[in-house]
C-alpha cells in the first residue's frame, strides 16, 4: 500500500510541474514545457489509478482511509479545547470518483492545450497555471478537514483568476478575471463564517469528528432551523459563488474571455463542481438540516431553468456553453437537494465528459474559423471539420439526454428522484423537466447553426481546417466517455443494480432513505421490460426529442421562423436576449454605489483628507517650526550671548521653583 501510505505524492506531482515550469520554463523550448506539464499530470493520473487499485483491497472498516502528516495550525492549550488542524488527506469512494475525473480529464485538456495554445505568448506560464490548478483541485477533493479543503477551495479560485485573465493585456479578459475573483469572494466570506461556526459547534473541523458529533445531535426540522441549518446554509452560499448559481452566477459567462482549454477544465469539468462536491461531502449535516437541503434543491432547479432560457438566444458559441454549464450545475444541486447525492455526483462525472468535450470541440471550431465565435457567422462546417462535428454531436446528444448517451442516465436519475423520491417536489421536477427541454433546443440550435446549412462566412478569407491530432485525439476519447460513461447505470434500467450508486452508498449512508434508494426500490418492484419501456418513453426523453425537433424546424426547415417569433414576443425577446439585464441591475445597485463610496468617502475623504492630511499636516508643522528655529542661527555672537543669558535665567527660575515645592 505504497500510495495509500503516501497520499501526498498525488499532490506533489502537479505542484512540482507548476514550480518547474513557472521558475524555469521561460528559457525552455515548448517541447520541454510540454514534457514537464503533461508528464506531471500523467504521473498524477497513474498515481491515482494505483491508489484506486490499493483502495479496492481495503476492508470496509478502514474506509475512509485518513493520513495525517503534521500539525499545521495549533492554538490554545490541551485543557482548553485547542484549535488544532493537521495537514490530513483522506480517500473514500467519493474521493476516488473525484480524483479520477480531475486527473484524467485534466490530462486530456493539457494535451489539447499543446495544440490550441501553440502560438501564444506566455506558453510556459499557461501550463504552470494549469498544473497549479490541478494541485489545488486535488487538494480540495482529498482534504480530510474543512481547513485543508478551504486551501484547495481558495487555490482553485486564484488559478481561475490567473487563467481567465491569461491575456491580461486584453481589457475584457482582465475585467473578467477580476469579476470572477470578486464575485466568488462574496460566497467565500459566508463559507469562512460557516467553517468557524462548525468549529464552535463541533470543536473540530475534521470530517470524521464533525459527522460523528452531528449524528448525536437532534436533527433540525422544517419548522425549526437550528445551528446545523445555519452551518449548511453558510457553506452553501460559498458553493453558490464557486459553482455559479443564482444570484452569484454572473462571473462564469464572462470567464469565457479566457482561453478555451481554461473554459473546458475549470469552468466545465472541475472547479465549478467544487460546490456540488462540498454539499455531497457534507451530506451527514445536510441530511439533518431539511431547510438547507430544500434551499439547495430550489436554487438548483431555478438556476437550471433560468440559465437555460438565457442560452436560447446567445450567439457566441462559448457563451451558449457557459450558460449551459450554469444550468447543468443546477441539476447537480437539484439531485443533492432531493437527497439523491449519488445521482448528483453521477451527473457531475458525466458532465465532465460531455461538457469538457463541448468546450474543446468549440475551441476546435474557433481554431478552424480563425478566432470567430459568432455562430451566425459560421455554418456548413460539417464536411470541413468532420472529427470536430461528430464528436461535438455526440456531446450534444449526451447533454440533451438522448437515450444511450451518458447524460441521459445521470439526468434521468435526478429527475426521477425529484419526481418520486422521499424529498420529491412536483414543482422542482417540473422546473427541471422544462429546463431539460430547453437544453435540448439550444444545444441542437448550436449544432445546426455551426455545422449545417450554407456557409455564412467568406470562404476566400477564412481557411477552414481540421485541428491537429493533439487536439482531436482528446476529443475522440471524451466522445467515447460521453457515450459509455453513463453505462454504469445501464443495468438499473432493467430493474438491476446501479453500480455507480452502489459504489458510493457507504459515503451517503447517513441519510435514512435516500432518493436513490427509493428509485432502486421502485425499479425492483417493476418488471425489467416495463422499467426499460418507462425509461425510454418518460417525460425527460419526450421533452428532449421535442427540443431537437423544434430546433430543426427553426434552423433547418424554416429559418425565418425564429425572426417571426422574436417579433411576436418582442418584449420577452429583448429581456432574454439581454440576459434579464442582471449585470446592469448589479451595476446600478451594487457596483456603482460601492465605487462612489470608495472614491468619494474612503479615498478622497478618509485617505486623502484624514490620513494624508494628518501625515502631511505633521510634516508641514515640523517644516515650519524648523524654519523658525533656523532663523535663530544668525551668526551674530551678541545675539547668541543674549539667548544664553535668557536660558540661564529661565533655568535658574525653574530650579528655584522646584526647590520651593520640595520644601
């Protein structure tokens, strides 16, 4: 059990890659930078694979496997409940899933980036940032306590800022990086307070200690929100910022200003799922705080539908995928919020495959189009870039929930849990169902506008070409996973075992009856044939097919139909096209008032007049006093004698006065 006893090796490899390229890469050729960057992540993935093999041999009593390496923070004395934080890592079934996703998808995106970023300045810096991100993301998912998790949490936020603003000379990219950093800090403030409250409540922030003590506490109820509910809500606010949910989602669409591999790795496959992972990891607390759990489900369902509506009218290919990401993250939270934690994590995994593929395929399209991102300036690319087309079509079928593809299995489980689980809610199911139909529509809209019809660009000026193999091979691998990555749940369709949920069941046993367990029970009660028929003809499949057909009618059959519809509902069209004016509202109510206060009160008032005024005033008094005293140095001996006599007389009078007081 070499790696189980040395979990730190998994973290050390990408961190070493980041340090080597960051310090030395400037003077190295790109081939050397590639070797370090890709090699470090490849070794990390191999280490994870070996770790999983060793993990599979552990007895149930040894899981989670925790390794504590040193005391990181210590305060107080042993008799006064000291604050003690160890740098500790752990591995359980949930950690295994997350490590495999982060390391493998990250490896593919590193390889893809060698083609996409081949002609960019700061090549070594880009790969140093990618390696650093991998280190922090693995830290987040392997943490054995909230403080180590917080290091990874903040680290991926830092890397997100660096990578979004990678083209820092471009104002929009620099602004997008700042927007992401500031917006997520709002959620992180609540997250920090939640950690402090957790320590105050449990006396520890180690997961095992917290969950054990929580199990001994009286659960909160819908009618009574206690400290568990408060902790869960504060932590969830942090997840809202990190995972771009309402109302803190506004940073993620702007983050598309970064290079496309960044969008694929950070804002689709890994970083934005940190909030979902955190809620799933803290399930023993959330399962005992029904108000917080309901809030998770409501925010997830509303965000899923809301973001899907915005995606309907976007023209930038990456912006469509950005709002799609926000929407799909909403489904993950919906799954966790109705108690189907395994279904939420299942969708997290399949989403990493097909959304990572969608972003990388979009990057291949942009590469072929010479940087063009407007879908209305594309068209007819199907035969010119066939590998990109077929892989992107597979990813679209997966995200739309077409039977047989990965997204169908995971999304269907979430909607089933919302419809028939113990925490079922008809309204939340309906929001998720409508969002699924809209997802199918806007994704096939993207396919039809980009690849079908006649070219809407000057073919003499744009040399459309397929991407090199170091970009298309990762597309093919992710396309394979977008088809077969969900087949772990295939036996479940026929009333059999859901292997993914069964694997994760030990992590989620704190919940008395999970929504997933209810779904399995209902499947076992039905005949296998009826289960398959129900799954293939259920409402999620129906709305997905409707979305596909409507998109085909609008953008292939009758291309004037969207214009006629836009005119008939002009007000609604303007509202949705402008993304409900949320950015403008935030600017008017929050950004501009804060800028005015910071400029006129804190800068001009406090900084310039009070602080600078006090410092400058002191200097002015000293300078003027010195000037007056300097005049005494006249060089006249008679004047000096006069001052000496005056001083002597003054000192004598003072001395006599003191002696008189003593007597």
